C-alpha cells in the first residue's frame, strides 16, 4: 500500500513539474499569464533579520511589491520584521510552521503546520489565501488539505538557487536567462535549508531589478499576478 502511494506520488509530482500548471482539489500555480510582461518575486523561509529588512529596502526603493512566504516559527522570533513587510504593503503567504517536508506526513500533521501559522498571522490581521509547501513538494493529500483552508498552492517557475552559496552575479545570470512573462521567482530571505546568509540575495535584487525593468517587466504580488 505504501509503495503504491509512493508511486502515485511520484507520478503526480512528475506530472506537476512537466505540465507547469495542474489543478487537483485546489489550484497549484507555477506561473502567471505568459502574455503579459508581469512577474512575481517571492521570498521564502523568513522573516530573518537583517536580510528581510535589506530586501525590503531594495524593493521599497524601487517601488516594487513582492510576496513573502513566512514560517510560523520565524514570525514568532521576529515580529518587527513582519510588521515591516506589512507596512510596505507586500503580500504574505503561509509556508508552514516549522519547514518540515510534507511528503509522507499524516493529514493531521499537515493541517497543524498550516493552521498554526494562520493563527499567528491572524494576530497581525492577515488572512492569507496562498500557501507554499516546504521544498515545494507534497503528495495527493496536500492539495486536498490546502483546499480545506481555502488557499491556493503556489510553487515557482524559476528557482534562483540562492541557497547554494552562489555569487550574486551567478544568481542574477540564472534568473535573467530564464525570465519569461508570468515568471514566479523563488528566492529566500530566511534559512529553511542552510545556514542562511542571504547577503547574495539582497545583492542579486540590486542587479536584476534595473535589468528586468529595462526589459519591460513589471512586478506584482502573487495574488495580483494575472493568471491564464
Ligand atoms: Zn522553504
């Protein structure tokens, strides 16, 4: 039985990654409309000072709105950073409570991970309609549970891989090479996976934003990104 579930899971994940967009129970979004030059910058695993703040400075200076997928655990640690995201009018998404992989976890575990973060966000008067699973993965059960929370699942179309310790130039090159109308770009202000120095992410923004503007791209939060 477990083996069967595993195989079904792999097939679904394969299908999701091949098709780019796939609807099962709740919407799973990988990118926006490819006809308009609008893209979304997204930042995961925060908030984490000073990187969240430094990213916000670059975004606000450029009058760009972005989306932050926050971890409940980190919201508790850094309430001041959350307030800064909110006061900059950026969007906040739920990225679980403790960043544990949601593959092969019980429905109860998944539900609690989402609910705990929702409850903390409520104390900031935030009710988010978007969820990004840790590591962007989940099996059949995940879209079903996320549907109960009336949220969409947001993945990405460009992984900046800013968690690999690459230089800002390398990360920028990668993003600029892959950019397309409707791209959703994954970056990190926090450290769900590694030790978490995000200086290169901040520097990357300083390189790519002027370039992308020159190429005619506009920036949007996830909820305002035009879909197909
Ligand atoms: Zn993450």
